[in-house]
């Protein structure tokens, strides 16, 4: 799953560069091209939009377990059922993103989010990361393009 590896590495390198090397962890915000792109430090202990972010240590490990289980299922499903390169790549994007965010939870206790984008008079208060983009794009693509299996339709005569 080359796409999973690429997404994982790209996400982790982006966090290393922005959060650590550029010092976002200390300065908390860097205006890159405001309001279109702002690096804003956020530590997400939950899932999307901070859901399930109760701060409990058990929640952290449950979310890591869920990410590993979903990733394992997607790898199995992609190998067993997905025949086209596009569909396997979409599954790989979800796997790479999920594993990258799971590693953040192991290392930091939360997922490092830093991208904030606003436009057209809409002020977006949320931050996200490249792993989130890959998870969203991969899941959306899988929902739109489905599986390779053809379902037989029985016609009533």
C-alpha cells in the first residue's frame, strides 16, 4: 500500500516541519496567507471537530485501537475486494491518515492539527492536518466509487 505509506510520511513530515521546526507549538499561530491559510496550533484529543474529546486516557487508547482496527479491515478489504488501482489508492489514503493520527496519539496524547483555512467571509474556527484531508478524501472517494463487485439484479417477469 504505497499510498498509505506516502500519506503517513507526508503527514508526519508536515507536522515535524510546521509544529516543531517552525515553532508553531510555541507561537501557536503563523499567518501564511490570511485568511486563506493560517497555521494555528490545535491538539485534538477526540475525533473530527473534537468529538469524544473528554481528555480521558482510556479514550486515547480506544481511539488508537479503533484506528488500528479500521486500518486492518481496510487493508484486508482492499486486497480481497478492490481490484482497481484507484479504489486501492483511496483505501490507502484512509489507512495512511488513520495511522498517522494514531501515531500522534501515541507520541503526544492528541492529534497535532495546524491547518486553518477561511474564505469568502466565512471564519473557520477549526484546524486539521494532512492526515485528516487524506481520510476525508479517501472515504468520500470510496463512498462515491464503491467496490468493484457487480451486484446482479434479478428482474421480476
